[in-house]
C-alpha cells in the first residue's frame, strides 16, 4: 500500500527564510555602516545616510512578516497535521529575537539621548559642538 506523505507547510518555510534573511540583512547593514558606509557618508555629505536608514527598516519588516507567517503556519499545521512545525517555530524564535533586539536597541538610544550621554564627549573633542 502506498502512503502519501503530505507536503510541508510553505508558510513555515517562509517564516524561517524571512527570519534568517532579516538577521542576514541586519548583520550586513552593520558591516556596511562600519566600513563602506562611513566612507560614503563622508564623500556624499551624509546623503547616503538616507539610503542607510531605509535599509535599517528592512530586517525589522522581514522579522515582522516572518512572525506573522510563523503564527499562521502553526495554526495551519495544527489543523492539517502537515510537517513543518520546526521551521515555523524557528522562524518565530528568530523573528521575535530580532524584534526584541530592535526594540531594546531603540529603547537604549532613547535613554542615552534623554540622559545626555555622549554630549560631554563630543563637546570635549569637537570645540564647535554646542554645550548644554
């Protein structure tokens, strides 16, 4: 007798791929910012920072869509019993970690700006920097 195996859930695979791509673009963006991005910002007078800022949103969007597709995939897998649960779970884990890391990083920046950390450093080394 031939047993037909059901196909793995495509949304589970999509969730995992999007979460991994989110981390890939996040790390790629950091490497770019710390190398070629600094040179481009100096040469273009900061105009390249607009492109860099737009690319900063890409990992966040990938993680968010990965989380959504992961939850939908888990619901479908629970109903149909199709394989792919591990991919959906890993997509959710990586997506939520990226999302939490982003929120934590933004919160840290807000705290540093609100407390004025770094102002003394800049005013000490750059005489034209405004003192508060």
